[in-house]
C-alpha cells in the first residue's frame, strides 16, 4: 500500500509519462502528468516558454508539483522540474524515482516532440542531461536505469525498489 506520492524525474524523453501511467495502474493510484496539468490550465510548455519565458514556466511547474503532492499518486514531472528549489523541497514529501538512461533510445523519441530547449536536437539533450544529472541523483530515493529494459521490466523494478524501501 502506497502511503506517499511517487515522483518520476529524469531527462526529457526518458519515458516518465509512459512509465508513470503503467506504474500508477499497477499501484492502483491516480496518475498525474504535470505537463498535462500545466497545458490544461496555462497552455503548453512550449507556448509558455515562448510567451512568458522559462522563469515563469518553472514557477508554474513548481506550483503544479506542490499542488500534485497533496494526492497519493504517481507524478510524472518535466525534465527540468528539479531545477526549482520549491519543487525539490516538495519532493521530500514523496518518494523520488530517477529514471536514468544511456541515451541510446532518446534520439528517435525527440523527433516526434516539440521541446523548447532542444533547438539543436540530440546535442542539446546530451548537454542538458549532463548538467542536470547531479541534481537528479541528489533528489532521488530510487534510481532505475531504463536503457536496456522493457516497460514491464522498468515498472517491476520500481515496484520492487518501492517495496524494499518502504517495507
């Protein structure tokens, strides 16, 4: 029985939303995708970046994370959610799962998205991931490598680590 939110963090394109949906179903709790919540109330992240800038997007994102933490759920965050102190403090009330990757499967995923920080595609992704990696590790209670694992295997590993941590 889950007694606190599970927060998924990691780089853009690692699969936080896809994994989060399956994990929430397995744990029988709601799933919250902060990017979708933001899009429903403020416009897409890309629109917010273009109209209001990254600083305002991060403020909205942090507010969304804080509000989401009031529910025992699986919460998928944006790749940069860890950059804001407010978000990092809110994460302490949950269990943070860092979804790490070697990046091999990311290139194909980036072709299908509109990501405001990736003007130069995969090269930008690699640079941003390297910059954020220490923060992901710092906030993480659990780390799961998604590089060579199936979706089912990733969800299983997260569940096993959650059980070991809280059991």
